[in-house]
C-alpha cells in the first residue's frame, strides 16, 4: 500500500507544474529571510509597488548561472520604480548567499524562500527560474518559467512567439519580453 501511495504521489508531482492560474489574481504572500538575516514577508518588501519576483535554485545550472546575471541590467535600469526580489529556494545561509552573489555576479537582493513560497506557487525544481510580475494593486500580471530553456512557458501565452534555437538567443529574447512586462507593471 505504501508503494502504491508513493507511486501516486510521484505521478501527481510530475503531472502539475507551477500554478499558472495565479495570473490575474492577487499575489500570494510568503515568508523569506533577507540578506541581513531578518525574517520578512514578501508583501513587506513589495509594499504596494510593482515587483519582479524571481524564484531560483542553486541546482539549476543554466537558469541560475547563465540566465540570472542577465537580470542585472534590468535591475539597474528599473530598481527605482520596481521592487526586485531574487528568491533562493534552498536551505542556504547568509554566507552562501554572499558567495553566490559574487560568483554569478548578481546585484538583485536575494531572499531565502522556503515551503510557503513553493507551495503558494506550486513550484518544482524543473520550473525555475520562475518569474512573477506583480502590479501596484498586487495582481500577478505575467509568469515566465525557464526563460533560458526551449521548454520556456509564458502566461498568458505570447501568441506570436517563435522560440529561438540557442540558449543565448532564448535568453536575449526572454530579456526583451521581461523588460516589456516590467514596463507594463510600472505603467509605461
């Protein structure tokens, strides 16, 4: 019986990915730890401002190490008008975060997010990086999963999108889409 339950749970976990139904709905809050070690709610960080929330994991080599550093340009350009949160979904500590930011390099503030962030958005390891765009009213406007991958998913779907062949081309294409979504949440 335990084996049967285990098989069912395994199949269930692979059958459903992140929760794309959150688009158009209110942002689901979660608890995190900032780089100084303070426990904060994401809603406190966002504080009714437009936001870009990037969920990522250390084990995701391509997404973390190839895609994430590209976000620095958008962070530098829009950080005065948009809150950026890079939410690391692993049991790390402040020293590991500090080392990771140097290694990537990454300028975006990193927060440690755990169970409630993962559960609230149905995030699996194969879904990261997962980027949420939140407008001033607290609504999730768009989601992009795996922006560097040929398995990239965008909600709502970009109807005329022709996915590129190489990772570098896909990242470049995704950065243009991300910038467009940032402009939308800030009202440009």
